C-alpha cells in the first residue's frame, strides 16, 4: 500500500462520511440515528459526518424492514456509493424484518439484496450502539483500502 493509500485509509477510518436511508422504518431507528449526531452524543466530534448524497459517502446506514417498494431504491443507492464502501443495518428490522416478518409488503431482510457489514441490534438501538456500529464499519472500510484517484480512474 503506497503513502496515498495509507493516508486515505487513515482518514476514512478517522472520519467516515455516512448516508442514511430509510427502507420503511417506523422512524424509531431514524430518531436514534439523528440523536447520535446531536451534541449529546456528538458523532461529528468523532469525525462522523452525515452526507446528503450517497456519492459523497463512505458508509451506507439503512433503517427499516425493507419494503418491496424500497428494494429498487436500496440497490440504486448502494450502487451510487463509491467503492470501497460499507453498509450498516441499524435496528432489528433490516436484520430480521422484526415483528413485521409475515407482512406481504416486505421483502427483507436487507442482506437478501445488498451485502451488510455491520448489524446494530435493538428496537431501536441506542445512539451509542449506533456509533459503535459506524466505528466498526469504518475499521472494515480502512482494511478494504482506498478508492483510486479520479485521474487514475480516467486513465483506465
Ligand atoms: S427496529 Fe424497531 S424502532 Fe427500528 S424501525 Fe424497526 S420497529 Fe422501528
């Protein structure tokens, strides 16, 4: 691994940018994720930053039990996050579809559609558990190396 790659891996481990997607959540997990960004838990102080576009993010955080209508959007957004990337499933819903398991409007769990790196259990999980999950995903991301420079991509 060259110096640039080592630097990028270090930056991404220390300051992962996340994109949040709701795949049919009751909003319980979303509220806890937002709480983790507020001054009480202060994710930004730890370098975690919520991004408005998946193209700018390193980690995709998904809440909710995966409705049939959200599957295409999940796959599209997953494709828009540049590689290497990591996925965090927040709450019991994306992991197991939770109490909605028999619902005919669902097509979960999440790892049926995209690879999931970290599951954060709970209904909903506490903000500190969510931050631990994001930190674990950042470690996984750093092990996967850096993405190529734009110029390198253009030369290929
Ligand atoms: S895990 Fe619980 S809080 Fe989170 S979306 Fe599912 S039902 Fe709501």
